[in-house]
C-alpha cells in the first residue's frame, strides 16, 4: 500500500521523534539514548562498532562478521556481482552460490569494501582556503584544498587507504573520513534470487515479508583472507518487541534540510523526469527479458535496480505532492527565517541564503535538460569507459588540485579499478540501451538542437549504437588498459568509435558540468554553510546532518505499526513463507526450500520491523543490540518509509530486516553450509 | 523545445486574448469577429459551415469535401483503421493506399462519422427533473431525463441519427446535439506513414514541420456514396500571413474552468500517474516493435497513440508545475469568490461550490487507485468485449432511463457497432498487453489486496493472460454476436474464460463507478452549475465553455511566433522536406516522394501555423477563410500549445496545419490520384 493519506497525520510539531535521526558516530544523541533506553555506549563500544561496520563502495552497507574477513550484507547488494559471475551454464543469480571451501570463493569484479578508521573535522582548513571566493574561483579553491587534504591523508598507501571529504549539513561542515580499502572482494554465499527476493517487485517496500535477503562476502589482502580484529557476532535469538536496536550503516542521501525551493525543483522537475525515464526503461527491459531465458538473466539485475528506483522515487514524489509535507517544510523554513530576522546581527551574519538558493535553482532547472542529456544521458558501458578514458587522459596531466574529483590522486585507484574490472558484454543488450538513450536525448533536446545534430549527423540512433558496439574494442579490458597507459596521445590518436564519440561529446559535457558547479552547486554550498550555522545557533547539536553515504547510527525499537485500522505485527515466521508461495514467479519458492520444508521449524522468525530511521544505502546494515550483537540484517523499509527522504514519521516509518534465526537456520538446513555457520557463531 | 520558461511570460491579465476561445456555433463572439476582422457571418454561412463539418466518432474532426460524401481528415486519424486493414502482404499503413475506383474503397471496421444537424438548449428540462436531488438520486434522475431526451430525439431512426446531451460549462448548461450518423465509412486515400508522419515522435508538436498528415474517407448510405449538399471546397492558394482563418472542429477536452483543487489533483496525481503508465507501456511497445517487422506493424498505431499521449500529457504536466500558471488560476478563482462574497444574495444563491468540489476531489484521490485498476485497468481486446457483453446483458434488461449511458437506446447502436467490428487479433501482442496490465493492477493495489487475490488466485499474470487469450473465442465476431443476442442467460451460462473473468470483475467495477459518480461527479456537476451561473453573472456571454468534443469555431490569423530570441516563420516549403530527410527513420522519406522530387515545385507551401485556439480532437479540422474555403488541414499544435488545456497564450500557442497546395500537388504528382483532385476541386 503506497497510499497517500497517512501523510495527513503528519505532526506539525518540529520536535524530533524519539527514533528520528541518522547520527554520525562523533555526535550521537547521548542524552536521548540514556534517557530513552538507559543506553550509555563508551568510547570502546563506539570504536569497536565503527570498525565492525563495512561500506560497500558501490552503494550498500555491511558488517564484518568473522576474524577471517567475512562480510555480511544483502543479496540485492551483491546481485550485480553475482550477475557478472553468472553465465547460462552457471546461473548463480537464480540458482544460488555457496563456496564449500575458500578456494571456491569467486572474485567480485570491480568491487570495493571500506572500513572507517577515523573522522577528522577539516572545516576550518576548507573555509580558510575558500574565504571570500565565489563562483568558479570558489569551486576551484575548494577542489584544490579537498584534493590536498585527501592526498595527504592517503599518503603513499593508495592501494589500501581511501580518504573522502564528507560535506555535512549541505556543506556546513567538512569532515575527513579515512577508510581502509579492501579491493579484493570475493563471493562466499548468495541464496537463489527466488529466496533472496521472494515476492519480487510487488512485495518490495511492503510488509509482511519473507526475504532471505542475505549474502556473504570475504575481503582478501595479498591473496589471503584479511585478518579482522573488530567484528560483530550474531545472536540467533534476535531482539524482542520493544527492545532497543540500532542500525549502523551508510544511508545514501536524504533531503531533510533542503529549502522549499530545492524541494520544489525535486517535486516539479527532477523526480518526475527521473520517474518518466525509469518507467520507459522498465518497459523496455520487461519485454527484453520476456524474449528468452538468457535475456532475462542478462537484464535481471538491471531490472531489479530500475524497479527498486521507481518504487523509491515514486514514494518520494508522492510525499512531496502531499500538501501537508510542504506545509510543514514551509513552516520550519519560516521559523528559521524569523529567527534570523529577529536580530540585526544575525541578518548581517547569515544574509538571505534562501533567495540565493532559489536563484540557483532557477539556473539548475534551466540547465537540467541539457546537463542530463549531454553530460549524463548515455546509458552504455562502452561510452562510460570511453568517457572515463578521455577525461583521465586530460585530467592526469593537470596538477592534483585542479582535476575533476574522480581523477585526483586519492580517487584514481578506484576509478582505475572500476575501469579495468572484467565485466561481461552482451552486445544486443548494450545496443538496445545505447540506442534508447540516444533516442531519449533527441527527444528531450529535439532533433533541431545543435548538439543532437552533431551527435547523430545523418545517422539514426539505431545505426550509431550499432556502429559503436560493433566497432569498439573497449569491451576488452586490455584495450582499456593500453589506452589508459597511453595517456593523452593514445586517446587523441585512437580511432575506436567509442573514443571518437566520447571526444566529440566531452567539451559539451564539461562545459555544462562546469556551469552546474559554478552557478548552482557552489552557490548553494556557500548558502548552505550559512543556513547550517544559523540552524546551529537556533538548535545546537540537536540536529543531525542529511545522509551522505557516510557511517551513521540510528536507534529505535522492534515495533509494528497501525494503519487504516489494521495492525501490522513486527515479526513474520517461516510458516508464512510457505503459505504465500503460489508456485509462480515472483511467488515461486526456490526448490531448496521446498525440499527442506520438513526440516524447518515453522515458528522460526523470518523478517521483522523496527522504528529505526534509515534510507537507501542502509541496505546490508547490521541491526545490533546494546551489547553490539547482530539481531537483524537490514534490507528494506516499509512503504511509509519512502517519505523518509524528506521527513521521519515514527508512527509509520519502519525498517525491515532479516531475523538472525532464519539466516542461521537456512545456512545450516537448506544450504548445507555448516562451515559458514561455524565461522559466524565463532 | 518543450522548455518551461516561456510560461513565465504568462500575462497576469484575465482578459481574453484576441484569438482565444473554442466557441459553440450558437454563441459566437460576433462583436469580436466584426471588430477584429470585419467578419460578419450570417445564419446561412453558419448553417452551411455546421453541415460541412464532420466528426469522427473515434475522436477526431474532419470535413465534407465533395457532394459524393468525400471526407477530408488527418492520416493519424485513420491510422487505426488503416492498421486494421493492413496485413504483411498489404501493408497500407507503411505503403499507403489509394483507391483508384470507388469499388476499391475499403470499409473501416467500426468507424462512424457524425454530422451536426441541430443544437437545442435542454437545460431547463434537466434542471426540473433533478431539482432538489443529490448523490445517487441526482445521478439516477439526471441519467433518466438525459436518456429520455436523447431517446425522443433519436426516435425510430437509430441507424442514422445520434443524439448526445452535451454538458457545457462543467454541467452549467445542457444542450442536445442531434447528428446524422454515417456508419459505413470507407478508406479512399492514405499516404505512406513516412509521409503522413514524417519526423515521427521527435517532430511531433514541433515546428518547422513537413507532414502530409491527410487522408480521405467516404461515407456511404445503403451501399452507395452518400449525397452531401453542404460541403467545403479547397482553395489551393491557401491564406496569406495575417489573414483571418477559422478552425471548425471538435476539440476533445480542456480544463480551463476547473477549480484550483481540481487542477491540483491533475498536477499531483492524475497526470503523473497517466504518464508513468504510458512511459512504461511505450518501453514495452518499443522493444516489441524492435523484434520484427511484423511486430512493428502490429504495434505501430498503438505506439503512435501512446507517444502522442505522452507528449500531450507531459506538456500539460509541465504547464501545471509552472508556478505562474497556478498563480493566475488562484487569482481568477479569488476574483470570482470575491464577486460572490460581495453580495449576501449571491452567497445565498451560489453557496460555496469551491469547498464542495475540494471535498469531492479528496474522495476522487482516495478512490482513484482502485477505480483506475479495477474498473479501467485491463488493457485487452478480449476483456473489453467481455465487459461490454456482460454489462449489456444486465443493462438491456432495465428500463431505458436506468441504464448506464453507453447502453441506453440512443447509444446502443454504436456500442453494438464497435463490438461487432471485424478487427484483427494478434495473440502474442494481446497476451503481452493483458499480462502487463494485470501486473500493473497487482503493483498498484499490492498482492495483498482482496481484489488482486480474487483476480489472480494462485495464477501469475502471465498464466492468466495466456489462459484468456488462448481459451477465449471472443475474437470471432460471430461468437460475440451470439452472446449479445443470447442476452443474460447466454452470459450467465458462458464458460468462455474472458466472460468468466469479466463476470468476476463486474460487481467490483460497478461499485467503484457508482461511488465515483455519486460521490464525485454528481457533487462536482451540481457545484459547477452554480459556478457557471456565478460566472455568467460576472462576465456575461464573454466566456466560452470548456471543450467537450462538440463542434467549435476558433478564429485567428496565419502567424509565426518568437521564442528565446528566435523567429519562427509561418510557412514551410517542399524544399525543406528534402533537406530534412536523412534517409533513416523517422526522417526517412517515402520512396514515392524521392521519385517525384523533380516534378515537385520546391516552393510549394507545405505546413503552416496560425493563432487558432485548438486542442486534441481538433485533428482533421478544416482551416477555413471568411468565404468558407478550406485553406488548411489542422493536424497538430506547436509545443507551446500543450498548456492550452488550462490557458491560452496568443503570443506562443499555435495551430499547425497542412497547406492546401501540397495536398493537391501530392495527390496529383505523387499519388497519381487525378480523379480525387477532380472531385475535390469540383
């Protein structure tokens, strides 16, 4: 049920809900934790938790769960890897994968796992280097100082260290996050798609649920399993209703502190346009998948991603088209404006950041069609590689501080890793997506737009796509490597059609990106700095920053909810899974489960809901109790959680996780993975 | 360019623009016509114009152009018919069709053309019969009186007469429109798709254009070409820049008089949901079409319709998400509210229709998901037929006044004609669409919704769709006829799977339809009556009613426009077509044109723009001059015209039409149709 009316219940109060907040580990709401739950974590608890949490660089969370580098995360977080490793003969995505020995563990191409080691406030250094600047000067200075800080932090250890500048509070604070970087990630266990994603898209974001959305990876160092001192252990008993549970993960992005004009752009332009495009792509992929089993396999993980994106963006769109949400946002903005206006000193200090942002949003709206089409519009592996190679050749010749962020010394290793990863190429699929994205560019800009004329000349999108995919050699990682190593000269001389096209597009894309940065993001960041400062003055540290794919803790309790007169209880059991299984996709149960039915205890807890405040990116987060034991594996939110991008409503917003009991039961009785159970329970 | 900023120019003035208005023929802005153009049409002119205009019941306009029943309309208005008549051997849609003799003219299955004969104001009769009633009583009484009036009007002549009650001003006035009904419609001429729709979707709603979007039909009576006294003649010279030109056609629907709360529902829910669904369907059809030439042919006209709908709904959505548009709508509403509030007598007379509508909109929003899924959600020929048969069996047993509108005596002939029409059945295509729409219902309502459980039970959408399409015999018109004639007993006893499913859905669909009617449309109609009356008191007859697919005249002049510093001139020429042709779809020119290039005068005018106020449904309208000669054939609007659903902006909103010169030139020199040229020029 993704009905809207629940939003009408939205409280007009500006006070935080008990469970609200995605808190950074250096600024937890300690008073709240002590008062509400009697929980007072010491520094040792926090350090252990921080070093037991894992970040999947591709956009998920996870946790270390053994001293031999085992990492617990969701099935849907490794679906891309499993799909890349699959072939018609070894269809791991649909048939599942269990490594019986460490030798059988398979390298996930291009995957990277990060472990946070330290957080340092570098706001003062960044402010100093950018003081008094604006527009392009500001962007350039900010880029330079951030590259410098990150570079110093990484030092010579580019292979194993990663340092990111995290902009908190819309750029109000800059923190330096130093990570250990694990770039040899191997697949240990993944259940069948039908078990990991039982109920498929129809059940996604719904509850009751019955998903074994778990997988196990292992990080390797120097070809051997990494030795991990800090890791969580699993408590198969889980937590009881009402008990304190915490998620420790990497929520990707929330927009709770955006101004009204920024939210209007999302509501009126960005979200609908993203949805329009995703829906059309979904239709294309649905039919492509219906053509053959092999096509279904090829498109499976992409389709899963598109459908998940649709549900989540639709939930956001519906939240923003609810008048009650906007009213509350307007009210909160008015309150802060009044707070500033009440003192001439504050007016002097903060100015009018709202109007500055509103002006920048006008530019963003006007540029978005060209920016989205020319800089971001091509859906193609070939052109992704080519763009990366063309830009790298130009950027690597510049001083570190002047490069685009993805080509700074600190970032180069992962740009390279993702460029050189061995991923399969399906030419028909690639042609379809490239042709379609060329058609969309022509549609959005019209056939008479100068860029479209230059791009297509007298070719049709179909022809151009075919000529790239048939003619380019970039699908061979060795060719990409040679072009990378050949640098600017090799790129300039290449007659590979993907490189030729990327060279043609590059100046247009760069120009638009630069305008977006100097006329929109830099203006908004500078304004947000002052907004954040005003908010600090108004509310102190009671405010948490928007999610930025950096480590956050959110607290809550195991709890169901009531909606439209119905009570939803917090746990499901194995018995319910067998009741729900119709025998047909997406309610077709994996055979291994059907065969094991007699061995399973029907009362085993399966999935559960809790009041934690999470968002996309939190997938794979451990749900831990006060003792730091894993009592759940976060994999979803309920339908009401989708408005969480903009606000938190404790009465309805729920986190959905896999219960530890079913994880152990399944590994033991269904997947014959006693060796993994032993390792996990150790 | 469907960029938004132009809307910011929107004038805040509430006065009518010179060319604004889709006027009914019994209430033309005579003073305006005389003052602006010195044009004073007498009753004879008007009667002749009215009887020369044609309405294609399927949703287009046209005009009678010879005494032997020839009808001029757009190619895209007959694409459905041409597609139905096409086969892999005779691909008329892509290769074109020209009947060399009358014997070669082909019956368009299920098509109907109407000619307006008279307009009678029946408001007083309807008001009298519904006085003091509300909710279901009001609906029932209104249905009964309207069925009675229509039935009296049709009399015994159901085959040749059609009478519709037209609700003008959101139900403020009821007019009875009596039409002659031509149900034997034959295809005479259609150019190749590549000529009729050159530039395809990318150029749709754009200008400059080069479309020969014309076709010729002929109406037959008793197996012979109908004798038509009133018809237009074509003036191949066309009109000059600045000259008065009028469209005479059937604009389908505008929403210019809707209240702010109704517009909000459109902006926040109806339009985006329609777009989401259309985009996904488009993706599905794009890939289906890419699978083979035959599939492309099968889906061609559906895809054309979906893409056209996307562009037009997107234009509307973008208009409504523009703050300037809503501001002007709010201003106008406030003005009318103030006018009412200024006099206690008016408050007494009109009450607060805005709040009543706002409450009804809340119900509409809450019901829309179920209504759209259960009553309107199945995309399937089989279930369309089955629903019609199941309902007809029940409705035909009731007194005329108590039936659903489509089964009243007056409406039965066309319901029957469309049900018995011989249309081709493509099982794979039908399965794909039905499966997809079943999946969408499950997605929108969730798998746990009681209706979804009843609908699918333990079947997957794919299985259910296959069982219907493989098992049903309804594709045979004789089977449909037998079920129709067998009435309620035959329907109750049928084990045809489509009928079985339709019987299962019917009570749910009816219940929702009834709630929508009694809680939404009846409330809003009653409120709109008072709004209309208040508007009359405020503005007199200077206001025109929203479009209702009834005959309207709009006046204007041949004129280009300026936008973003560029001047667009009003005419294109044949030379431009050849410049634009790249050789590849959708810029691939038909071979007949390439072969005839040397014979064509490159200076021949091709397409043109004028300031007339039109909307979807106007396609096929004649553009006439003051002498009543055809000087253009309306087929599109420019991109700025899409906001025309809600407001008219004379500086940018343009009608796009085919110039008469190119029509005659093409028939003569390309299609070797001298006999048609002779008939047209007679």
